[in-house]
């Protein structure tokens, strides 16, 4: 009834339609999500302002990390000093005994 010359092109068209629908649905989901919102902000020019906010926040966080690193270094030095003092006292106590 239907020959291969009719079935194969129809199957190809159906496959193409399914692929186009799948790609369209996928792109719609992507563009409605966070990626699409970020692209929209970038296109509207609001991305540059947020980029500056992010940059300033990153710089502030880096400064805080540097301060915390310095404080940690100071605490490590104090701990080492305390350990040396305790070791000296215990050695002095052992010598007396």
C-alpha cells in the first residue's frame, strides 16, 4: 500500500518535527531560568551595575580574608610561644626532680 519512497520521507519529517519541538522546549526552559534572567539583565544594561557590586563585594571579602589570615598567624605565634613556655617549665620541673 505504502512504499518505501513514501514511508521514509514521512518518518524523516516526523523525526525532524520531534527534534525541533524538543530543542524548542529545552531552550524555553533555559531562557526562563537563571541563565535567561542573567542574559536579560545583561541586555538591559543592569548587568554592569551588578558586576560592580559583585566586584566590590569580592574585594571586601578578600580584605576580610587577609585580616583573618593575619589574626590566625598571630594566634599561631602565640600558641607556639605558649607551647615553648610549657615545654620549658616541664623540662625545668623534670630536672629538679
